[in-house]
């Protein structure tokens, strides 16, 4: 298994970290990037073993934004029977595009639930995925041996939990757990009171603002590719905020206590993994 040929296309922080974690596990990894500078950095720092000239690999991880990932998949020639796994933050868009025509490879959708507020291969690290979650999407078209291979590579990269579900379920959950949080952070820092707030901030401010500075080009594409689920999550949040505002404006202390208590109960009673018929969770270590 360790002698199989693996390539990572897209050498940013996530792609670079995939390379490093696979190399730590004993795999040889080739790399490809749209621009030369990250590729040169990856070679000089031994993040990859070689640059990919063509894609005759057993496994190709596509670590590119959604539209770029689809273009890459559509324009490259892959080895017959190989596994092509994108790691995009939206899955239904990619899955629909991949299955829109016959392919000579087997597709598996992946989404590493790990990252930093910074970007670029210079910030990649070998332990980024240690104790993190990997989401793998599958459908009735997913090749079982390819799915098994991605499960093994997920464990080898250091992930603690493997979560499997459909692309639809992934996008709905991610709209709430990730995309909505970024939307809220972006909106939160637009309050005029942020000016001159030095000295008034603590942990809650840091938590609310930590992800406000992410790359707008990357995240706007993710939002628009998951617009329906994200819009629903935003509506649910604004409905809850409006209820809080109206209650505070009315001065109804008993109702306010009930609303806040309900929120605390929802948080305290939620489980780390609430499984339904579409979600499978496996602890890897």
C-alpha cells in the first residue's frame, strides 16, 4: 500500500498539510500547483518528493476551490481506475459535475475539518489533521474499494474521526457549522463600536472575530455554491436574533430568561455526534 503513487494538486495550506501528513505516514507524494512559487517552496522544503508532470497516479487529491477543481478534473487525464478525491468545502456541486459524464476514474468527495486563519503552503504543518474530523461523502455511485482506500488514508493522515454522509447532508451541516460562523464574524466586525475597542476585549471578542479576516474570494465562492442551505441557516439565525431584540426592547425579563435558558439547554443537551440514517461516524484513534 505504501508504494502506491499519490499526487496532491493544489499546494495551499490544506494541500501542503495533506502532503506532509502522508509523507509522515510513509507515502511518497508528488505535487502540482497552478503557480510556480508554492511548488518551488514545496520541493525546497521537502513537502513533496517530485512535481507532477502528468497524472498517472493511483490517488489524486484535488485541493482547489470548487470551480477550479471541476476545471482541473475535466481537463486532466487520469490513470484508469484511479481515485480522484476533491477536498472542497462544498460537495454537491462537485459531485454533480463529476457524475455528469462518464469517467475513467473513481470519485470520492472529502472535506478535512481543519484549518487556520492564515493561508498558503508556508503555513502548512504535518499535524494539522491530528485529532481532527474528516468528512467523506458517498452515494450509490461511489466505488466501494475506493471508499475503503480513502478511509485508510484518512486514518494514516492522523484524523481522529471519520464522518460519512451524502453530499446533500454535508452541505446542509457545513452551512450551519462553518459557513454561517464565517458570515456572522464578518458581520460582527462591521459594528462602528469596533473602533477604539482596544482594552475592552476578552475571549468572547477573540472568538467572534477570529475568522473575519479569511480570504473573501475563496469564501464567497463557497457561499454561492451552497446558497440554499446557507440562506436557510442565516434566516434561522436572524429569526432568533429578532426574537431576542424584540424581547429586550419590550423589557420582558421573564421571557428573556426563558429564551436564554432555552439556548443554554440546547447547547448543554446537544451531542458531539447526532447520527441519523445518512450519517456514519467512526473513531479512528
